[in-house]
C-alpha cells in the first residue's frame, strides 16, 4: 500500500483534491492518503505555512499530492499574521519552493498536450513537455535588501558592471542572485534527454539567453551540448527565451521536449499550458531521485474557493503523473484515456470550457469513463 501525503492547501486546492479522490478511488489505487497541514491559514496562525509536523508526514510517505497555495508579497504576508506573531522577524516563503529544495525535487515536469475536442486548444497537434530546473536560479532564495556592506563591497570589487550603480545607495538597492551549478544543469538536461529517448521525441530544445546572461545561461548551454553527445539519435536545438515565446505561438507543433532553468521554465510552461487550454489543463510533477510531489499548476483562486466550479482536469492529469512515477503505468494509461474520452465527448464541461458543469461532475464523468 502506498502512503501518499495529502496536501489540499488553500482556496480551490480543497475542491480539486476532493475531485482527485473521486477518480483515484474509482481506479482502486491501493493507497493510504495521509492529510497534512500546509498553506496560508498556518502562516497566519502559526507563522509557518509548512509546519514541522507536515514535514514529518512527508518524510514517512512515498510521495505527496498537493492542491494549491496562497502566496503574497512580504509586507502583505506580515500584515496578515496573528497579532502575537507580528514584529518577530517572521518571513513568508512559498512552501512549495521550500519543499522543492528540502527534498531536492530538481525536476519540474510539465507536460502540455492538446486533447482532441478541447475547445480551448490553440491547435490540436500540440504535445510539449517542459523540463524546468526546480531548485536553483533566481528561485534559490539568495536575496538582499538592503545590501549589506560586505555584499556591496564584494560586488564593487568583483564586477566592473557595478560602476553603473556607483551613485546608488545600498539602502536603495535590492538583489536576487541567479545561481546555476554544473550539477544542477547536468541533471535536469540529462533527465530531459532520457525522457525524449524513452518517449520517442526527436529533439530536445534548450531555452536560455546565453547572449546576455553569458555566465549562467552560458553554463547551461555548454552542459547541454556535452550531454547531447550521449544521445546521438536526439537532436539538440537551442533557442533564446524571448524568441521561443514567439516561435511557440507561430509553430508550437514543431517542438517537443523543452528544457530550461527555473524562472524561464516557470514562464515558458505557463505559455505552453495556455496553448492546450490554460491552467485548468496544466499538471506538474516535482520529482527528485527518491521522492516526488504532484500538483496542478494553477493558484488557489480564493474567489472560487468552495464553489465547486473550477476545472479539475489539471489535478487529474497530475494524478496520472503520480501513477506513472509510482510505476502504476496501466492505471496511468487508463486515467489519461478516460480524461481524453470525457474531453472528446464534450458532454461535461466546466465554465472555462464554455460549460456549466461543476468540479465534482467533471470528476464523476472521468470516473464513469474508467
């Protein structure tokens, strides 16, 4: 029996995870679902959106299934703390980002596939798979405001580019470090090539910006070229992130597996999701060597919370990714086929698809199609 940590989170996270249970129960997955606390409520009342008790549950589980989380800017987050917690130096940080780093979930896998009959498809022949590095880059959390004297001094001594800011006070300057390591680049790019080989994609496209970000994107490019030599049957394409946005709108059907760093991957995967219907169809796997967390990529959408209105297909596709990762490939195939059948028939559609059906009705339709 699998132990699956169950993390509904905030807002519509509870609605879509309820829908997922309907389908997983219909599949008769041999699993125990262990509820765990995560989200805005626990930040406000405890000063920690990811309590230690939840981490203990995760460490004792095979994997985790996650709904959605509310995140707000620094000042707003502090203002919503319970009065007895304010002024204690507590700093909100996204729990899902913390979990990615804590469990070294370095692969963010985001398949974006156009299912036949979806009225929201940009084209019907799109099948993109984004591999986003999940632990480094601008999301590593190495940030400064204001700049301390030693950080400012080191920057001034190390880079002539700092001359452009010589008249700017350290108290008026914020900095986020873009950190790319050889190990981080190599393992995400290798995973992308392995996936392409396993699923018969002829190309892997590296999406970076080495002509401007010469050191960080330059490292990604050098590593990609080295890794590509181990996969002679797969062609490595290289594209700048800005140009890639244009080309995906122009000819998305020409691409398959895309690999990139953390921030670029966050942006790129949302565009790819919109090409196949939007965030209601966008699933994500946060995958490491021994643990994984699966989730839809939409936010918590507080205005829809509890209304049983939103599209659960992204969450159901995340369940499909989880089943694949667990080695339950037959169940994963059954689930995807059922989802595709419901979309193609068009009898049950949520509001984003132009219909009036509820979150639960969509899940029940998929369960029947199984």
